[in-house]
C-alpha cells in the first residue's frame, strides 16, 4: 500500500467523501477555471482577432463555412501573443484550486503538497528531471531519423523569457488542479490507485480538444499524469511535479522548437523538423508528445518512480 503524508492530510477534507460527488464538484471547479481563463485571455487577443478579420475580408459580409471559420480562429488562437496570454491566465487554476481546497474543503495546505521543507531543492530537482526527460525524447527521435534538430538562425531572448515565465505558471496550474486538488481529494478518502487512475484520465480528457490528438498522444498524456502523480506521492510535495511539468513544456516549445500538445510553433533556440511521415514516430500535428519515443521515456521514468516508491513504502515506519 502506498504511504503518503499528502494523502493522510487530504483525508481531513470536509468535502463529500462520495467519489461521484467529488468528481462532479471538481468538474464544476474546472469549468469555472476554464471560463475565467478563456474570457481573460480572449480580452487580450480580441484586438488581434478583429484586425485579422478585417485584413482577411471576413467583415465584408460574405458567408464562410464552419471549417474556414475554425481554421481562421485557430490561426489567431495559436499565435505567440495568444499562447502567452493563455499561459499567464492559467493562474486562475492555481487560485481556484487553493480557494476550494483551503476555504471550502478546509484542507491543510500540506494536503495539496505545499510543504516548505526542501521546497527549493525539490523544485530544482524537478527542473532537471523534466529537462532531461524531454531532451531524451527529442534526441531519440533525432537519432532514429524521425526528426532533425537544427539551430534557429535568429531568436528573440526576451520572448523566450516571457514564455518561461508563462510556462512556470501554466505547469504549476495544471499540477495544482489535477494532482494537488483532484488526485489528493480522491486519494485521501479512497484508494491511491483509484485517485491516480481517475485524475490521469481526467487530465488526458482535458486535452482532447487540442489539435492533432491521436491515440498514442492520449495514452502519453495519461502516462505523464500517472508519472506525475506517483512522483508527487514519492516526494510528498507538489513543487517537484510543478517544475517537471513547466520545464517539460518550456523546453519542448522554446528550446527544441516543437508544438506543445498541438499548439502553434513559438520562438525557440532550436527547431526540430519532422522528417518521417509516420505519425507514431513524430507525433504529427500534436507534437512529439504524440510519439512512441515519449511513450518509451515516460514508461521508463514511471517504472523508476514505482521502484523508489515501493522502497520508500517498505522502509517507512507505520504510524
């Protein structure tokens, strides 16, 4: 049985213990977050949307098909400015997760994984771990011939720094929502295995609207969530997985020049071009997260965490 101080503290929640109600309440909180993020980000990109509509002639009164309107909307929504606005607006995910857990469920901060002891070390270790995992995936794809890495001829360091700040918020936001809130809420009252399985499935499902999603991409999203959940229980804090998630996305997009979960290309130090036509190798439009190389690396990383977790469980005294 998995022993975790986080889940022990999460058992003190005053929220309903019925698992169906827990999921329904989470969906209500998640929908609130989604709406708040969408409205706020939309305010920032609305001027660009209107300008683009005028420039393309869409304000002339002519009718357009749904597919044409969708492609136009996605072209604006996946611009660098739109992606940056979306990243910074994910702060609502952190805020609403904390409001629910601390103020409504009346849980201690430690039940979310917000522990001060070793926080900086855990965060730095997470940054290193996430960067190494993504580098291993990209270089496997490069060495196999599926992708080719080249140095970007010119890149804007200022834009890259902005993306780093944005991804630090976005990675933490998703971890607070899916691991700090949902996984621990279920795990505190029910089986840790059920908590990881349900939170991982919901995490993957939340990305279903992303462009280019494939079966392998969905499986890899699930696998990443399982890895993150186990890693959080292993370290008994949330800071490590926040760092892993943030640097995973940042290096993927702004270091290696790859689409992050199907979003658009952004300013990057390198550019990783897809050479192979096989989607299962390159990930296709979803990016390398939809590649079999991601499956291999995440499987190996998850296996290591499981081994360490078993060792920790065997050596930790019963309270």
